[in-house]
C-alpha cells in the first residue's frame, strides 16, 4: 500500500506513516464528516438556534494553537451568514484575560479541539461557565474520551464528535484541522439552510487534484535550499496562511522559519523578511473583488526581492499573475466557495511540510528532536481567577 506515492513499509521506517496516511486520507475523511454532520443536522440546528435566541447574542470560536486558527478562518463567514456578532478568540488568550471576552451577552462558545485535553481549552470553558451570564457550549472534537467531550455531555452543551480517522496520531494536525474546519463551515451554513453536498464533493476533488498532479512538484520544491517561508491569504485564507506557517515550521522542527499575513498587510513592514532563500506561497481567493489586490501584491514582490520560489494556489488558472508555479485545484466546472477553497489550499502546506521534513532527515510523525513540541501541550500551570482583584489592578474599576 502506498501513501503519497511512498510504500507503507518505507514510511514506517522513515517515521512518517501516520502523517502520510492522515494527509492522503483527508478527502475521504471530509466526505465521511459531511455524512456524519448530515445525520446530526437537525439536532445541531436546534441547539445553535436556541443558544443564540436571546438578544444580544455573540458567537465565540475558540481553540488552542492550530485549533484556534480554525476560528480565525471562519469568523468572518460565521458573521456574514448568521448575522450574529462573531469573534475568533484563542483559548490561550481567554485564560489570561477572560474579562476581555466574557460579558453579559448571550454567548455560544464553539470549541475546536483535536484531543480535548489542552489545558487552556478546558480552563476557558470553566471560565466561561463561571463568568458569563448565559453561555452554551458546542464542542467539536476528535476524541470521545477528551476532557472537553466528557465535560460537554453535561449542562447546556452539545458535542459533535468527528469520525475516528480525524483523531491524528502524528504530532502535526492535518486531517483533524481540516475536518474540524469543514464541520465549522457546515455549521455556519445552517443559518442559510444550505446542505453544501456539492461543495464538499468539489472540495474533496480539489484536494485529490493537488495530491495527484502537484505532489512531485511540491516534493522537488521542498528539496530547495530555503530557510524561510511566507504564506499569504485574505478572508478565510488568512487563517489558512497562519495554519500553514505553523505546519511547515512544526514539521521542520524550526529549521524553516515561517511568516504569514494578508495580501494588503504584507506591504506594511513584513515584506522585509523576504530573502533570496525565502519560499513564497500565495493562497488566491475565488472572489472576483479580491483578485486585483492579489495581483498588485504579487507584482510588487516581483519588482523587489522575490525569494527562491513563488507558488500560487488557485481554483483556476490566473493569467494575471507571474509566479513560478500555479497549483490549480478546480475542475473548471462549478466554483468552490472561499471557505471550501481555503480548506483545500492547506493541503499544499501539509505536503511541503511533510516532504521538507523528510528532506531534512526528520521523522514527520515526531519531528521535534528535543521534545519541545508535543502532541498535547505540556507544562502549562493554571491559576485561580480572582475577578475583583484582577479588575482593580487592570484599572477596570471596582
């Protein structure tokens, strides 16, 4: 059996089997996630609408690390589709400053978690229960035995568990990230009454196209002598750019230092990081309005330092841009909406990270030689939150 065109026995020897299986299995995992979501659709619809029925309402999209980037990618879409004030907040921010995020509003807190055991994410739920006047919890997780999933079965909560294949065994989150993001995107579309079957099928097809047509290109690019990488995206792809920068950095154990930004934001200082040994990856939007901004930025890069190689990941071929490789993942028929396209685009970063890890002689399943990075974060000490003392010291009154 081969995964990413490498024999399974060879992958086992390389310490890469889990990561390869999890990247390659994503299209099938997404299709199964959609079927599972459809089976629970009515329950989810009832729960979320009841949770935000009181006015004013707010939706918080929460998670730690990679799981937090799901919220960053989806917050704008949630707000646009639902019409409800929506914020993406990392649980690592909530734990230190809960008073910034919990108010008298009626809050629906949606927590994304692979293991459900990250100490900050568990603590954030506890703080929400203690500080919010009204809060409901929707837990989207890959681990039925995680603390969040177990806690979510009590009180005003709903737990949506992804298929078992989503619970990645490798250090770097791949299938777990994309399947949880798809679940969140499907959830947002509940407000529009859309089932999204066609979009999910096109998404799976786009990812298969990337892996089948461009796998060797990405393997060759990973062998280039770059020590920096920059990922750019706007809208939903901004969160994907952030996840991509972490994925390549994690899988190379920090040998490749990565940055992320939006196309417009990159002009405001970060552009200075580009050197002759920098890989540039542009995640292009399927939205016509966004395209001129993307073209202008790429032109600006091309007239200055343009790095060692430039990749554009796009739904359809873009004659208006000049890069070294266009990865075209659409099939030329119906369009992939921005949120679904963004999920497909992350596969490029996953493949780059996987092949660069192998090129550097690392084990992609456990790339951190020193053990600095672990599958579930360790060493986090949590402290009691004393609201009155905190408010006085921060100048909040009281």
